[in-house]
């Protein structure tokens, strides 16, 4: 991949990730907790895609699985981080598919959502540091 294209893709994914984490915060403030969790997933997905592009110099895969995307980076994730990635991946599925939506909406309480929002914000910020290296 050409260097200019490579840098544009990294910026593209990073900017979308920043937009999505800001949207997650707004969704939390308005009490739209399932959408907050979904946006947390999207933000982390996009920053991982930026890192995959940076580290492989290839287009990011068309995947929503955060654990798989993380494997495409050279980052060493703790077990807690891997568990968080797995949990966030579930928010993508549960928010989108009708058979899981009711259950997902019920468990998306204010406290449950705040826990994951805080963790996603921290993870996204930590991952963005790898873009600077």
C-alpha cells in the first residue's frame, strides 16, 4: 500500500473512532444505553482497524470481531483486555439482531452501561497511543 494511502486510512479510522466514542458519551447522557454500548463497540473496532492498517500496511479486514481484529495488531493485550474486547463484540451482535435485542435492552442499565463506557473510553485512548509510535 502506498504511504499516502496508508496514512489516509489510518486517519480515516482514527477520526471515525473518535466520533463514535463521543457519540457513545452523548447516548449515555440521553439514557440510550443500548446505543451507547453499540457505539463503544464501533469506536474500539475502528481504532483497531487503524492499528491493523498501521502495523500491516494492508487494508483492515471486514470484521466486527474485536478479538480477531486485535490479533491483527502487534499489541500484547492482557487477559482483562481480551475479555473486554469479547464483551464489546457481543454488543455489536446484540444491538443489531432482533432475537437478542429485548434481552440486551433489559441488561443495558445505567450502571452496566457506565461500566463499559468507562472501560471503552480507557481502551480506545490506550490504543490510540499506539498510532503515535
